[in-house]
C-alpha cells in the first residue's frame, strides 16, 4: 500500500482548483427562471405589504390579477413594471407624490 504525503501547498492547490470548478459550474448553470405567475403571498413578500394593502391595490386597479377559484395570481412582469413605474431617484419626490 503506497502512502502519499500531502503538504499545505497541495491542499491550497486543491482548494483553488475546487473553487474554480465550482465557479465554472455556477456560471454554466442557467439561472433558475422566475415563475411567470405568483400567488398573493409571494407578491406580498416581494413588495413587503399586508394582505389588506394587496386587496386595496386589486380593488383600485393598481395591480392586475387573475383569479382561479379562490386563488389570486399576479404576473411577475406586471409586478416588476409596477415597481419600475413607482421608482424615484429623489426621496423628496417619493414623499411628495403620496
């Protein structure tokens, strides 16, 4: 039985090779695609709002939705557009628009 002796340099070399391989795998793996349709709890979490606020946004037409049975669904792209539309560069502008 042959005995191999490992040095710190061997371990560091292995670590660097492993990290490089992991980076390559992560870059090569396609990003998990965002779901096209989100449920209410996902939208509330994404926007940081309460169920009542989300309901009010549906009622006043701020946010489009589809209903299947008792479940509400929202298009991810619509949520992103809503956030982009309400994006402000100046905090004073955001405060004065309310």
